[in-house]
C-alpha cells in the first residue's frame, strides 16, 4: 500500500496547478504520510503503520488497537 493512510484511507487527489497567468495543468495532492511504529498493549508488540497526520490524531484520541479494528471493519486495512 503506497501513499495510502492505513487508518483513514486517505490517498492522492487530483487537481489543477494554477499559474499566475491562470493556466491550469494537472497535478496530484499527496497526503501527509509518515511510517510510524506504535506499541499495542493488547498484542504486547509493536506495529508499523503508514499513517497520515490526521490518522495519528485519530490514534491519539481513540487508541491504536481500536483504530486498527475500525480500519479493518471499514475495509481500509487488510
């Protein structure tokens, strides 16, 4: 899974780069992804996830184990 957040499912979006003269050319907006290692007390082990900044905020709020379970249920994480 490259350039896809494993918690929120965010991926690249397409849009236009607009110059000063208003000429539009296609470009991609990539999510703010980081490869992070999280400790999961329920497994007593570390898990490496590629998560966006919003995904890290989600993990801080709900906990890593609950976030992983929700991602599985939504079909984001396989």
